[in-house]
């Protein structure tokens, strides 16, 4: 499968070229939690969100089915990385305060994943499915990027990508939903930063394997002509969307950080 191989082989590139998440996202998720003892980051990739969660939780378990992604993950004393699928979580029942899947849930077998979430989540725990959407840039560069995304390479995205584009709104979500505040990722990137990011797309891999790499090379050439000096920094913005919810149960939870056994 092209998508699975793409993630298995791309750990170093993901660590180098994918944008990190803003602290405001982590703070918003923490504010929803009754306890901050144990967070589970599923489909963690190289741990970009995991290390931010580790600033707020006593323990973070971060999982991904790709050994390459895990081997490129950023180490933290209170973050433990495991190579395992989202649909089979090796934690005991009811031990997790927050389950989060960032830019990953659209690849999961959702019924199996949700069953595991309900098993490992503490009764007052929270599930968050988070995605960052299509980036925007200002001016002619932004228009050229938009044309490239929607009119040229879009046909090479796998079907699951539509869930990211619509903010996961069409995915089933059998939890009591809570609003996610307006959030975004904002970065000032060079030309090479943006081209490196595009190279990590599964659509870019699919285009190359379909012998359609000219789409990418033409875009790169025309973008360079618009960019100016390639070290010039341009503002890029990714909207953050997603679904946040709990299990709607009445069991009381003790004070924050009161539990010890996590499995």
C-alpha cells in the first residue's frame, strides 16, 4: 500500500519538514482534562505533539505503526514510544486521561480505534482528533500554491484526505462533543522549507509513482520565480480543526495527578 509505505519510509523527512503544533492547542486540550497524569498520542509520527504534551502530563505514551517514524521521534524522559497500530493499544483499561490523534485519524479503522479508546480512556477522559488543513500564503505565491494543491496535485491525494479538508466533520464521532477553539499553525518559512514540506505529502509520492513528477517540478520552478530570494521568509498558515469529546459518564475522578498505575 502506497500510503503505509510512505509513512514507514518518511520518518526523517517528517521530523525535518512537517510543522509543529502551537502551544495553544496543547493548552486547549489540557483544559478539557479532569486529570493530567497520562496522555496517549496515537499515530504520533516523530512525536511533534508528544513532546508538547509531555510538558503538561506526568506520562505520555506515543504510538505509531511505523518503526521509521518512532526511530526518528524526539526523546523525552516522561514520553515512551511504542511501535503499534491505533487499533490495538497495549495499555490497560481506563488508565488514560487524554487520547489524541493528530493528523492521523483519517488513516485509522475508526470502529476498531474507537473501541480501543473507550477501553483505555478514564471515565472522565477526553478524546481529541486533530488535523491541520490546507495551508495558505498571501499574494501571488498563495494563489500559485492554491492552484497547485486544488487543480494539479489534488487528484493524487488518497480518498482519506477529504476528512482533513473538511475538518473531520463527516467522520463518525461517538462521543459527547465539545467545541475546539479557533486555532492555527503559523510559520515563517523559506522556499526550501515549503518545498520540503510538499515532498512529505503522500500525494507527491503518488504523483512520482504515476510518472507525473513534472507537476511538482513545474510548480517548484514557478514558485521559485515568484518567491524572490529563496532564503526570504514567507508567512504560512494552517487552520487547525478537529473533534473533541468525552464519554458522558458520571463517575467521579479524583484530583489531578492522583493516580499511579498506568499499565
